[in-house]
């Protein structure tokens, strides 16, 4: 499931119940994968989080049924279901994704997951178009905000050794910022990037990512992180 979310190009934190519990509001969306054993108390806590304005996506037939029964939500077979609860939202994909995606890399499964996340979380901090083979993660260094771009193309699941990795691109990268950045630099090349800024978003074009590049955004406020997977 983590791999599928990364290939939907979301920055994801893999966290435990203990990390989530103190303050779930840090995460704009929490994804619960196909866990059969989840404590009843934690299920209640996640639903309460949604009622207070959070977004929770539950995946898998059995896991979805457990949460739906507790929340009083009716599921329709294996169809995508989203319902408001309190001031937040609960979403359900009541079928298996993780194991099948690991086995096959089925693009239709990735698209279904991406559409579900987009419905619950329509305005992520970073959006990448041009290829699914760029994993995105976010960090900060003092007053700089950093977008990590990792080229994951190639037969990583079936090849023992990958002799070469083809560059991925061109890419269009949109970064949500509260104000216009002073500068965006592509590292390690040290290239100062031209960009546009409109409606609270900076958009920059990257010709290609060979293995690993970093966009360093100076003079702009971003909130972190983007998503969490339990």
C-alpha cells in the first residue's frame, strides 16, 4: 500500500498508533490499509478524528466493514464509498489493493486509490505530472522547504540488478505556497528554476530526473507532512 501511495506521488509517513494518537490533526489524511486486527478503541479514535474535521481512508473488505459498522455507514459491495461524518469525511475502498498491486503493479488499482485520496484530500502540497515513476517526499532545512524527487523507473521487483535507469521527464511540479517563493533551486545541479506563481501555487518545469534531484524553495511557507499510513 505504501508503494502504491508513493506511485500516486503523495509524500507519505508510515506511522504507528502510538505516533498518531497524540495529535492526528497533524495529518490531513490518514490511510488505514488492509489490517484485520485493529483495536476497537483505535477504530473509535479514528472515527472521532474524522468527526472533528479529519479525513480517513479505509481499505480492504474486512477492515472497511469493521469501520463502517462502527460509524453507521452502509457499504455497497466493493464500490468506493465516501460519507461525511461530523465536520470530516470517511472513505472506503472495500477490496484488496496492497497484495495485488505488489504482485502486478496494476495501474487501474493505483488510479482507484489516487482518485479516492484526491476526493478526500483535493489540494496536496505537491503535485507532479508527467510520470508516475517519481516518488515525492518533503522536508525542511531551517527556512528552506525541500521537495525530494526520486526516479523509481525500472524493474525493481523482478530484477536482481538494474544495470541502467532511464531518466524520467519532462515533469511539471506544482507546489502550494502561502506566498510567492523568493527562489526555487534544482539541486545538486544548482540550477535556478524559472517558475510561475498563481492562486497560491508555484509551478516549475523539470526537464528530467536521472536518479535523484531536489527542489529547494526559499522564502515560502509550507505545512508538513502530507499523508499518513497506519
